[in-house]
C-alpha cells in the first residue's frame, strides 16, 4: 500500500511540473499611431532566410485598419506592420501591400531590371486605380500566417470597386510570400452580378474573416452576399501552378444556403479534421436563427458548391453564437 501511495504521489507531482505561467516581467510591447486600431489583428510568423531551416526570423504581424498606408493617394486605408520580438516599442516596419498593382493587374516596377523590394519608398508606389476606392478600406482587419516559412494573408473587407455610376463594397485579400512580398490578390466577388445590389454580390465584405491551411488553401469569410446570408470561399494557393486545383469552392448560396437573410455566415471561419482525415470548413453565422449558428461544410473535388455537414445552434437569443470560432484537437486523435 505504501509503495502504491508513493507511486501515485510521484505521478501527481510529475503532472504538476508540466504546468507553467506566462512571464509578465519582460513583455514584448509594440505601439502604433493613435487612432489607427494598431493591434486589431495579430499573427505570429517565422520567415525562413534563403530557404534554409537553420536561419529564421520571427515576426509579429500586426494589422492597423485605420492607419495611413504608404500608398500615395489614400487616406486611412489601413496597414500591415511587421515587428521584431524586441523590447523596443517603436521598431515596427510597414509592409508594402497596396500600390504595386497597376490598372491592368500587372506588378509595377519602376525599372525593368528591378526585383521586387518590400522596402520601397512611397514615391515608388502607384496610387489606386480609377476603378477602386481604398480610403477606409480597413486593410489589416484580418491577418493570418500559414506557419513557419509559409504564406501570409491580409484583408481589407471594406475595399470598394467603383464603376461609372456605382460603388460596391466587395472586399479583397492580399496573399504574401513567406518573406512578406506580394504573391497574389484574392477578390472572390469580382465580376459577379451586382444588378440587385445587396441581393447579389454588391456588398460581399470579403475578408471579414480568413485563414490559411497547411494544405495550401486560403479560406475567406464573406458575410455580405445575398442580403447578408453570407458564404465562404476556398482557393488553392499552391505554387505548383500546373498541378494545383484551380476550382473556387464556396458555401451554398441563395435558396440552397443553410441560413436565412441577415445571418452573416462567414463572420468567422475555422478548419479541422472534424469528420475523419479530410478537412472540413466551419463558418460562424452570429445572427442566424435568432441565436447564431455555426455551419460545417465538406467539399468534393472540382465541385464548386460545398456540402453542409453539420449545423450547430446557439442556445440563447441574440447571443451572437459563432461570432468568433477556432478549432483545436482536445483528445489527441
């Protein structure tokens, strides 16, 4: 009995030793401009130098949706900052996002021989095109990293597409390479019908939420289509251009949507192996059914409309259940 008691005590002590506390004495604090909403979104990112796993740089990526962007001709359009893990509060650098694309969608370079440089001066950037409005676009509302040596996404859900007689708040997301240089631009509602304004794709607000998966997919929450029923979009961002799946997947919309109008499906998104080995995609709809709901989707290769796998209901009226969601493996399976 005494031996068993000693063994039990030793096991309990070993478990206690796995606990830890956060270190509050030397915090890493970074400060932005007043009123810029610096810190609205934050992501940890590790950049691999020269593609060598032995050399890396750790960054805090910080969104400031009301900051002054370095792109000329914009006002409080938002910014993405990269900050080293240092004890200095003001050593962050703004990452060039806007101002590198011309009206024809080509990457702007002042000289043909110039390679892309994310540290260019504002004078080297071009202003917004005549077909868009970036003032108050809220760049930095969503910031995500794919992980060590992976890509980064930063979104502006209030980005406006401008035509001769209308303005549509469709939103967009930049995809950056692991060293924070321009890689791609995702505008899931671009070119979609807007004749009926909010009843179609006039106010998509794409990028309200988003994430990057280890499988080289980007998920963009888009709560505005079809009178704010909302949806999510799924793109492949693999660099294997010849073999990657170029299908754009989306949650069912209009009469096939699992939620009603004004549900805001896509206000939050998550991904996980909820039903086995294949990935499933979750989206929060905080105003659905009065209480809020979370809808889980699965996809089939090359079939753009995703399948509804499960709907989780909130329990309390007006609780906004699903406003924010995440996924975690709590049992190690």
